[in-house]
């Protein structure tokens, strides 16, 4: 029995030759267009290349439902076994490059909103005008490893092979391709881009009405990928997963980002103002998806049921250097919902989220997650901010907290066991953000979750950060570790220690005995303590030098030192 096969001399299903066997349907009889045929007269031989060329009729011609076929994850060349909507015939998957398209010569494709020149993506001057077309090309051409995208707004329904106003269209990521935003359109080096200043927006507002009506169900899809599929430096906004079908489909869950059996890398992104009728307003992960989500803000997203910011089902993402704030879930997990999932949460700030039922910050069901160096503060559940459930609600779950600030936990000194396992060095005190966000206003965008000088979260993180895979900078772009220890949360405090102030200028002046107001701003206002000057210089980013006048300075002389302490240095 032959089904979804290409068989020479068979006539195909339209004119089937019964001497071949039984026609199970959808068979064809036409040249498969191999890269290089093998002449059977030369057998035995190892010559030939049986991978498919772009116009092969065998591409996307396999069975639509591969359930039960026990396929491997990759083809014979090590590429994903299903690259397009449907599996190809034969042992090799071609990829997604359309018939008639050619792969570019260089490793980078360039995209701007208006395009330019030949629009082949070979340079900024010849930029492609469609991000969808660039992705289609890059995912079909092994030579292309990156797409550089200039500032502006891009919609998933714009491109040669997508349908205008089709809500199911999405930006599909693929392995071994990094998608970078934040360019002006003149850069020659990746380091020249500024993703915060040059906002590059992936918008689901395909009808450009300014509201969520008729918007894309999900904007970015990372399903079937691994960590080599990278999206870096984008705003992902205005997705509206309010369609029909299964609750776990991208039409119902994951308004911003949807990941099924995939593990992309999401870095330097803002995921905001997305909606899901089911779960995961901002991000939805399912079926053993383990994405790395780094240095990003997930704010102002809504899920009707679970996981306003992020919903994880049978998945274990790494969540590093994140702000998760202003998200709302109608039922459980205003910030994050974990169902049979074991994520790792590192140096993240979860605040100002709201759940209609329970788990304002986190809701864990049969999940054993690890939370390190993080802040969970001022979340709301059932209209309350002072209950355990406002911060964390567990069912058959044992999350472990270490070096964290967790509201309603009591801290390690008087730990509330309903929060989870105390891994030690946890605290429960106001983190002293620059500006809080009221969770009663969620979904919403507001607050400034950087720390002020007397916050107990400063230098209170894990002393040894090796193995945490932290980025070199915090969420504001400042060095991730400035002093003796890392701070809790997504931001590193960059001001003077509590009780001291950063002077203007780049130099601090020190003179034995001090002078004037003692601020160190000039010789006439010199500081009296070299230790205090060093404390300020090591915390205030604008200070580059400390000038010290003739005289004698002692290591035990300073605001934070003990007189006579021989260990002072």
C-alpha cells in the first residue's frame, strides 16, 4: 500500500498502475528534482545528492498527520524533520525556501519597513521590505544565520506568501537563525544597534485599528525550535488569541509568543499588551518547551484564565533578568502560571500582577521550580495583597527560594512554609522601588522597579553567581554586578550607598580631615574618608577617578567601617 509517496512509473493516484500495488491516495509520479541524481547503471556507488531542490513536487507533499509514524526529530541531514506546514517525502527535508527563490550570498539579511534597491536583503541599501519574506529565506538557506531589522513596525500578514488580514499568520522562528531588532538602518556591526532607542515592533494590529479587534492570534511562534532560534531586541505587542479551537492552540493561548515543543531564545524584548482568551497572555509554553527568556520585560498582558504574563505547561523555561509586572489573569497566576513545570527564575522582579482567584505573583501546580536572587512584591489575588496567595499559591508543588525578597513570606527568620522551601537568606521587606505599580490597576503599564539607595535588596543576592548564566548587564544596561555581591531583582543599584550621595562630575576629591560640605565634589568640598570615597566611586557609574591629597588615610576610617577593625582594607 502506497500513501503520500512519489513512485516512478506508477502514474500517481490520478492514473494508478495496479501492478505497483495498492493506491492509498495522494501519490505522485514526477521527477523529485534531487540536487544530483544517481545513475543506477553505475551502482554500486556513493555518488549523487538526494536532497530536494526548491521546486521539487515532494516538498510539503507528505502526510499532514505524522502521529504514530515514530519519526525522528531530524531528517537524514540533521535538519528538523518538518520544516514547513507539512513533512516532505523522502529522508531529507528541504526547508521552506519557495520555488524560484535563491539563497543570498552572505550570512545576514537586512530588513527595513520600506525596503530599498533590489530588495534582495543583501545590504541596508537593498533591504527587504517584508520580515516574513526574510524569515522564509533565512529558514530555507543554511548560509543565512541572522536577520537585521531596522526600527519601525512590522505585521505578520505582510509578505509574498502570507494572506493580508489573516489572523493566523505569525512570525515563525527557525533554528540557526538569529533575529535582531534595534537598528537605524546604517549599522555595519551588531554592537552598533540600540534596541531600546530604536524600537522595532512586531505588531498584531494587522488591521491597524489601534485596538485588539481582528488582531493576529499570536505574533511570534517558537514551536519546534531549539536555543539557536533567537529573537533579540523587539517589542511584541497587540496579539489577541481569542479564536476558536483547543484551549492549547495558538488561536486561544499565547497572544504574544506561542511555543509548543520548542525552546527558542528570547532576549532584550518587551512583550506587552497581548491578550489570550485562555492562558498565557504574554507567553505560552507547552509540551516540553524550555526557552531561555532573558533581559526582557513582560508587562500589561491579560489571560482570561491562567498566566497573565507567562503560562507554562510541562515546560521548564529559564527566566533570567526579567520584569514581570502589570499582568492580569482572571483565575490563577497573574504573573506566572506553572502546570507540571519546573522553570528556573533568576534575578527577576515579579510585581504589580493580579489574579482574580489565587497566585497573584505565581501559581504552581505539581511544579518544583527554583527561584534565586529575585523579588516577588506587591502582587494581588482576590483583591488582597497581604496574603500568601497574593505572592505564591502552591498545589503539590515545592518551589525553592534562595536569596529572594518575597512579600508575605516572613523571610528566612520566620518563613511561611506555604510559600515553598526556604533555601536561606530570604527577606520580606519593602524593596524600595523608585516607583511601585498598583496591582489593582492591572493590566497596566507603570512603575519603575529600580532600587533606591537604602533598599535591603542591594548586595543581597547569591554571593557566587557562577552557573546562573547571567547576562553581563542588568535590564537597564548597567553592569550586572557593581559591588561585592549582586542585587536582588532585575536591576543593579547604581547610586551611592545608603547615607551617601553621588557627586557631580567624574572625580571625587579626598583630603585628610575633609573640607566644606564633605561631598567630594571639589578640593574645597573634599571628603574626609578614602573608604567612603571608594564606596561611592564603586557604585556611582559617572565616577572614574578618586584624587587623594597628601596625608595619612586609615582603612578603618569610614561610614561603613569599625574603628580598630584589623580586617578593614
